[in-house]
C-alpha cells in the first residue's frame, strides 16, 4: 500500500469489478481507455492480480484518505510485447483537475524507481488525450516514440530513473 498526503493506493483485485465497470462507463473517461462489461472487468482484474503475483507490481485503486472513496486507478503495468513497464492513471471525471493523477503518479514513480529499482518507466498516451499528456510532462516524461496500443495510435513517453528526483532510489 502506498499513501500520499491525500491518497491511499492499494492493489486492485477482482472484488473491484463493479467499481471498474462504473469508472469506465463514463464516456469522457472511456474515450481513451475503453469501457468494460462485468465479465471483461473481472478478467482484466484477474490479469492485474496475476501481474502483482508474478512481477510484484500492478495497478492500484486510488482512494481518498479522508473518506476511503475509490476515485481512480494508478499503477504499473508490464507490457510483454514492448518489454516495458508503463505507468497509467484513470480517474472518475468528478475528481479531475484536482491534482490527484499527478500526486498518485509521483508516488508510483517513487516506488517504481525506488524499491522496485526500475531503470525506465513509460507512459503510453493515446493521441488527443491532452490532460494525460500534461500530467506526463509535469512528471518529467519526454516523448520516446510513436506506437500503437490497443489498436490506437499513441505517443510513448519515457522517464529514466536517473531523471526522477526520488529519495528512495539507490
């Protein structure tokens, strides 16, 4: 579990399937990340749990410390086809523009570069997702390449461990 000033991040599990479906049901949210049926959500969450078991990291539910309300997701995802660990974030629209994505992502990066000792983390952002591009740039990411993820064009941003001001890195 990771905590920040305002947030708690905990590993997602299959028990989060109904919440996952609700999060992705909003057309503004799913515009870049897609929507899910209950069965698709359960399958995706099983994959996330498997990644936690196999790699020691995965996506997290992001909860408000003040209320315990789950407001989004943020964490690390291993992409076998790219040989890369990606950071990702998705938040409920009612919680946009409050700095939660940046706050959660900074904590995930500190964990990834610190105790996980990753050398580089990418952020795969679909074209047109200007809000996520802005978050990535605030975090210090720079464009690495153009690619396709989930059959859609995206810019792959990268951040090297040496370029992240992380107190935990060795």
